[in-house]
């Protein structure tokens, strides 16, 4: 149980770091684009958002952590109320599927094929 919780926590942290990094890179791309294309109306954006552009990584990480927490909560809720067939558990398929015997496989194969 503890290892499952630690794996989920690690996944949340990794997701937050990746989203934060992606948003920081997006902020840098906005800054570089504003230098390369100064004729566009960048003042509208920079009047509203006056922080350093890589600071977009902070809200990106927070949103990732919130979405991961919501996904975990909803997955737990679905897992509690769903039957094995509804929750994506495919182990019941392996148990109910008939296994062909070696004799029936060889009878259906063409001559000369293994």
C-alpha cells in the first residue's frame, strides 16, 4: 500500500516538474519571439504579465499537481464503485477464454507449416 502511494506521489511530482519545465520553455519562446518580431503588439501581453517569462513554469507546475491530484481522486472513486469488468481489469478474459489444444492447432494448420 505504501509503495503504491509513493509511486503516485512520484508520478505527481514528475508530472509537475515536466509541466513546469514546458511552461518555462514556452515563456522563453514568447520572449524570443517578442525580440524577433517587435512589430507585433507585445505591449498588450507585457502590460498584463510583467514577471520574467520563465516564471510561467510556476503556474504550470501548480496546474499539473492539481490535475494529477484530481485524476488520482477520480480514479480511486471509480475503482471503489466499479466491477472488475468495468474498471479495465482484463484478467477475467484470460480465465474465460478457451485454450486451443496442440491437436486442434495442428489440424487447422496447412501442410508444410509448423
